[in-house]
C-alpha cells in the first residue's frame, strides 16, 4: 500500500541517517494519552506529547495487500505500582488508539507530517509486575475484526423491544414474512 508522504519526509528516507520516532495516542475515560519515544515533551499536530523515551514499546505493524484484521500492541515499562490500578480502571475495550511513525532532524525536530501506521480499538490490557515496577501492554485490534463477529440483532419485534421498549415498528413482521404479494399483474 502506498502512502502519501511529504517531499521532506521522502528526502529524509533517502539519506543514510534515519532518526525514527513513534507517536501513540489513546483515548481513555480521563482523557487522551499522548506519548512518544523522545526524552522530553514535544508539541506536534497542535497537541502536546509526553516523552517516555525507551520505556515505550510497540508490537509488530503488519501491512499487506490482503484484507486481514492485523492488530498490534503498545507497552509501557517501568510503571510504578501505584499507577497500575489507574491503568486497569482506565482501560475500556473499544477505545480508539493511533500510532504514527516520524523522522527527526539532527536537532530533534519533527520532519513534516509523520505517517499514520496504525489505527485500531483497544482490546485487552495485560500487566506484568516484578515487585518494584511493572510493564503494561495494551492490545489494539483493527476494526476489520468486527467482520467475524456474528450479529445477534434481528428485524423482529422482540429485538426492537430490547433496543427501544414500547416501539411497535416491527410488531407485524412475523405476520407478513411469508405473505405472497402479486405485483403488476392484472
């Protein structure tokens, strides 16, 4: 899949010295979390991003020409144990998350328009602790995963009552489902 990249980013890819950076943005009940792999805070895209350095880890990002629901993981290591309960309570399945890949100049400035490498929804958080600190790993799934989920809602009066009690819009569906209608004949 080809990406639309700026000429500055294409020129930086052509040089021998690459300074990559990863940006992660995730939605949580208390607000957006924006972190990146740099050592200090930075402003990009009109937003402030907290630098976590090498503490931020990223799973495999797959891109194929096939239609597959490939996911990835985002992990943060060295998290103090008192923040673990906050992380557990904040994780909501289905919350959006995005990852961008960027290149930096020698003076650590972002080269125009990082490429969005992944967009998905939070699936499952996993926490591994060693007594002093822990590693929080959050799995994100591509929206295509929904194609494999069976839908339990039907066009029946009973299903409609679950969604909208008192609505009578589907009340007569069972009576007309086997009805034969002659259309256009004399």
